[in-house]
C-alpha cells in the first residue's frame, strides 16, 4: 500500500487533555510532499517513509484573514512543525506525535486516517 492520498488529521490542543484529539484538518501526502490545512491555518512540507514509519516537517501559517490573528494548537501563530508516526492497517492510519521544531518536549499526539487514495 502507499501513504499517498488525502488524510483526515487529528491532534490534541496544547492547553487541553492529551488524550482528546479535538483539532485537525485535511492533508494530502503526495511524492514526499504535504499540502493541507484547516479553516484558519495552511500546511506545506515534506515527509519520508521507511520501515513502517513516517516522519517529516511542515510549515504552518494563518491564511484566513477573515478572522483575527489566531494561534495554532501549540498556542503559536504557526511555524515549523516536525512529526513522526507509525503506519498501521495497511497504511490507512498513522499514529504518532507532532511538535514545534524548536520545542521537541512539547509534542502532541496525532492520528491520521486515510480518506482516499490518489488516482
């Protein structure tokens, strides 16, 4: 199977319980590249897959100017985020962690579920 596809991305909030995945958006993984976002933030980055694991880095920023300046799940206005995870269920689910590049101890849990393959 391939990780390439459109994924539902879920994570916890920095100021909430770590076991409640209440924030998220949609990301597309395609040939080592990541594109996505939610209603306020956009994401763009790269990833690598090997030995049943995925890791990468994304830039995040607020694209929606219709709302006041907004913080992301880390209480920041975006920035570089690193992530890592394990591929499960024939590459249809990913569980792992995401954190600000400059704060590896601030990791939040993530779960991605594949919505569709790329045709």
